[in-house]
C-alpha cells in the first residue's frame, strides 16, 4: 500500500519541468526588486564651508583660481583662521599667488558670527609669491604686554612679513588693513630667514656674471619691522659682502679669474686650518712678506689678530687667457678678534700668472 501511495504522489517528468520553469519565471522580478533596494541614495550637501566650491567655483572671485588652504592662528587669539591661497592674472598654468585670511568674527549689528575676509596687501600691489609659500608664525616685533606673532611667508626666492595692527576682537573692518606688511624681499639668487636672530639674507648674482660670485645683504628688523617707520623702504643692511655661492671651491687655485683668488684670500684670513692655506694665494715674494709681517694687504692689524675680513666690493680689469698680469680692487672691512671693526679700506692688488695659476703679488700704495 505504501508503494502505491508513493507512486500516486509522484509528478510526471513533464509536469515537474513545467513547475520548475514557472518558478524561474518568478525569480527575475524578485532579483530586480533586490537590486533596486541596494541602490545608494544621493550624498547630501556638505554642511561645512568649502572655499573652493562656495566662493571660487561660484564666481565670487572672478579670474582667480583656488590653490590651497592652511589653518593657522594668524591673530594670536587661540583660534585657527583660514589662510586661502589663490592665483590671479593667470598665464597658462602659472601666475602670481595672493592670499586672504578668513576669520569668524561677531557682526556688531546682528551680534551673530560671520566669516570675514582680510586681505594681505603687499607694497605697490606686488604679488605675494610665484608658488604657494610656506607659512610660519614668529614673534619678531616685541610689544610691551602682548605676544602676537608675525606671519612669515617664504619660498626659496621670496620672503614677506605681516604684522597684526590692532586687537582682532573689534568690529570686522579691513580699512585700514588688519594685517600690515612689515617686510618684503624677493631675489632670483635666493632669500633666507633665520628665525633665531630674525636676520634676512638676500643673495644677488647681478654684477659678477663672469666669475659667478654673489652679493649677500643681511637685514635685521628695527622697532616696526624691516621697513623704515611709516614707509615701505627697507632698512639699511647690517652687512653686505661679496661671496662664493657655496663656499670657497676646492679647485680655487686653478680658477682663470683673478678676482676669485683675491676674494678667497680675504675669506681665509682668520682661519688657521683653511685649505688652501693663506700662503697659497700669494706669490713667493708676497708669501715671504706675509710671514715676516711686512705684506701690505689693507689691514691696520697683523693677520694673526684678525677674526675675519668682509669684502664689500670687488672690481677688476678684464683679462684674457694669455694675460700675465691683472689688477683687482677690493673694498674690505677687517673685524679684529677684540674691538670695533675697521672702516671700509680699498686695496688695489696686482696679480701675476705663475704657470697656470694666478698669484697675488703686491698691493699698490693707496
């Protein structure tokens, strides 16, 4: 009986196939419904201010391209501001760079917070930099009861300083500027800032193209920055000197330019372990006179008492490959190991060619 019952409950093969087909026909809509249910919903709009999208992309600053943003406490109030860099007057992919500082301040009328922009104005509408500069905060200008750090924008060839001019908690006004430029330096030869002593070194290659020497000028801030008070004129440099770009070259004795021999000689004064030694720049006669303390080289002191010599100016008469003699004029300040430096002294050096090398022979009477 069980066998007969099992036999009667079995479906024919054709009916079983039809049932499976019917099930298959139902599956696709189910899969479609499942797929629709997993489609991601659109991303809601950002709830934060985007300077690139909400200001630049909407055309509020026409002709200007957003570059980058930094968060720094630019007004020393313990809160971070937005320093926004942008490019203007664009040519191709390049162009000058400027910056704005956005700060959250209290609107005096509504007593509600607003995001207010402050411009960073440079002298004579100059641009801030050619590339996005580094930003550091350094306390350069000392105040009696406050510690407000100055803004230092720097690249390899540019250095710009800004100082806060008043209490930032007052009404949001940018005329007169909240941030005033107190120093502006630019040189293709390079600029460098020392945050320890606040010295700025400006390197220029102009005037020494033949020998590839450079001029370095060093500036220190006065009471109100690196400009003379109420002007945009730089203070006078505390030191100016002719220099080698990267120190005295190891092959200096073989240079074809006699002015480099004279500069190396004066830079070697005061260095007992220098190589080449002081004597190697001199002819045999001049080296003997130096050893005897009889060589005239401009200093009012013996070379053993000199800490260093600073060549402020260097000039020469052009020489050729077959020249046997040369004249180089150096203006030098001598710094003794003790006491005040000398005045600026002009020394006119006669050099002779010994083999393939230039040697300093004697200084003409002044």
